[in-house]
């Protein structure tokens, strides 16, 4: 059985490996890059072979269909990896807009081993960095942990994901999510590139200073309420938990979309336990 405290210590002071769910869609062919350039918020054409970047794949109305990492693996070949369980939906979304395009799209049977921690070697695998939660991912048909790197449990990884504020598809990112709410615009949108599906909403919100009705916040809790539990500040519900996990020190940490008029840090209640709404990251 994995030891949460020991695994957490590895992820905060050293480097640990954990298998995580990532689905991978490959686009290949003479029009692959130009097609994705019109479907992704990132400048795909500017990526050199071997380079990666975060990107949004949006609905025409500008809300989230998928948050992906795009990696240029060849002149005419690109792979997009997304949280596990969302590959088929991503493939269907890309197929739906592919008309008279010379590009093949396929869902690959690949896996992912994430290596995280301050001592995670750089220059190996696909880089990952989010609010101080850093490392790299080994993605392929049968990836395995690097030699000498200990494996850790998914519970410790989830605590660190929440503390860093890394949004997850199906939790923080759904078909109702406006990108600016989740804090992913700066890392995932190139405002200098040409048009792409869903651009109008992203550009309009940016031109208005990024103001949205709610924002993703961290929540430190005296217990571990269920996902979906309302967060109350000043006697009113200001949001609800989208993710929650037990910290090795015994308290809970969570993520929630909170009304923009709540100024962190703000004390409140969630599911009958004390809660403190804070800005992200919560990383110690």
C-alpha cells in the first residue's frame, strides 16, 4: 500500500513517477498542421519538431471542448494528449470540423508516466510545468518509470495537482467552462496567430481585462467534503468543490470556482467544516 506522506515528500523534495491517464490523438498528413492551426488556440505552425505547447480546442461559442498538450513530432505529424477518458470526444470534435482536409486523425493506444518533483530531470520526455509543479511526461505505447526514480501513488499526485491548480477535464473543465475562469488562457492562447474556432469569446474577454463571473480558487478545508459541496462565505454560497483530496497532514485541499467578488483569503464553510478560499497555487 502506498504511503501518502512518504509519496508526498518525494514529490515535494525529490522526484517520483506515477502512471496517469492521458489519451493521445495523432493528426498526420500534408494538411495536419494547417487544419489544427484553425482548430487550436495555440500557434501550431510555429512549433518546431519536438516542441510542445498547451492549447485549447473550443466550441464555436468559445467554451471548452478540450484542454490539450500539442506536440509536433514531424513536419506533417502532430499529437495531442488530453486527460484520460476524453480522447474519443476530442477525436470526434476534430473529425466533425474536418472537411476536404488531407489529414488522418486517430486515437492511439498510448500510456503516460508522469515524473514530478524539484529533482525531475529536464530534457527527457515532454516537459510539464504549472505553478511550481514541474517535471516531464513519458508518453508512448508502453512507457515505464526512469531507472532510479521511485514510483508514487496517485493520491499524492492528486494532492499536488490540486495544490498547483492544474485543471482537469471533467472536473474543472467541462463544456460549460469559459477558459478565462480556469486560468489557462495565458499559457494556452496565442493572441497573435490567425483565426481559430471559438476565438471570438476568448478575444472579447481579454479585451475587457479578463473579467469573468467566477474564477478557479484553492480551498483549504478542516475536513474532506464531497465534490459538489457548496462553498459558503459570509453566509452565502459562492461556489462548489470541483476536486478535493486529503492532504498527508490530515486536512483537505480542493478546487472550486468562486464568485469574483470574493477576495482571497476568505474564511467560510464547506459541508459543515471550516474552509479558507485562497488564490492558487496552494503549493508549500
